[in-house]
C-alpha cells in the first residue's frame, strides 16, 4: 500500500474537503482526487463519500483512518529515537497561536530562533482561532483555555494582563478619563462578539455597559491600531503596549488577568524540531514574565 496515498487520505479525512486537503498538502485538487480514487480501487472499497458540501468517511474509511493514524503515530515515535543527521535542528515546525501573542511577542522571538538554525523552518500562524493538533493543523498550539479532554501534553505558559488604554492624542482631543463615568458616549474599540472563539475573551462586557458606541475589530492588531491612532478607547494586552509611548493606561483599578497554555501532541512532542521550538517558547516567556503581568 502506497504511504503517499494514505497520507493524502488522512488529509482529506481530517479536513473534510478535498480542496482543503489539497491546499494543506500543496497539491493540485485533481491530483488529490485521483490519488484517493486510486487508493479506493487498490483496496476494493469506497472510503469517502464526496458531496458538494464536503467529504464524509464511509465505515471502511473510518476503519482505515484509525489504522492510518496509528501507523503515523508509530512512525513519528520511531523518528524521535534517532538523532538528526548533523545533531542540528531541521525540518518544519508550525506554531498556532492567538494573534496578540503571535504578533506582539512570538514573531520576533521565533524569527530570532529560526535565524540561528538554518535547517529549521518555523511557521508562525498568529490568528484569532483555535488549532487542532489531532488534525495536524499545527505542531504546537497555544490557547487561552486549558483543554479538558483530548490526548494532549499541556503546559501553562504564563498569566497575562489587559488594561484600558487610549492614546495621548485621543485624551487631548476628547478629554481626560478619570472614572468609569467618563467613559459614557466614548467610542469603544473592541472585538466582534460572534467571532469570539474563547470565553476568555469576555472581558469587554464590563465597559460595554457604559460605552454604547462601538468600533468592532476581528483581530487584536486592528484594535491596537485603532486605539493607537486616537480613534477610541480599548482593552489591550499590557505586554503589547510597553514600547508604544503614545498609549496611556487608564483607570488602573480595571485589570483583567487571563492565561496562555501550550499544547503538544504526544506523538510529536519529542521530535527534535518540535521539542526545541517548544523549549524556546517556554524559556522566552518565562524570561519575560514581568512583561506579561503588569504591576
């Protein structure tokens, strides 16, 4: 049985769509379809029901997926037992991370680490979403919530804080904020409620009761830019504001504390590249602890 075809089948099974699997694999849509058909012909059974809304595994497909994932896990575990060819760190490691942490901290830290390891490719994916390790969407995932189930290796990275901010130009143009009452009728720069992917992002509710005028953004970066350019007041990550001198922290009694958790898949956590990147993330976050939790 051709392992490349099994690999393609696994991608289709995990993505639920041939087109999405093709994009993940870097292959042509038609090539994925042909290889999947060839595998079905080789096994003499239908593995995937192809519909306009996506692909659904047949009973035979579900059985094959279980066996294929077991084989994949075995290969990955065996790979960790052998040293790299030059005792260096090589390969590709994908890190899925919330956009605030990714853009305002890990981008510079992981770029520096990659620069020191020429055979290592780090793919940083800083998006406002969660990532599935079981579906191989990432090798390392950082989340806002501690998972309560799943076969995962879980490590708490750090607490972090968020505070209320405006720019100096905003205060100059619209007046000082000395108490929560002064927030009335101010423009609140905040998230889009129905795009929230974690309940840890519910901190805006307190100010939202006072600030009825809203500018809603789907990313942390957009919120930061709107506040930094003097258009409104927002709740921002304290670690993202420390080198932005124009920003002023308001209402010091209002502070929100949340957590970052690092997740690894037990089958890949000991591979040389994944282990090295995970250790580096843990180390730089630990070193910058005072940055994440403001006084």
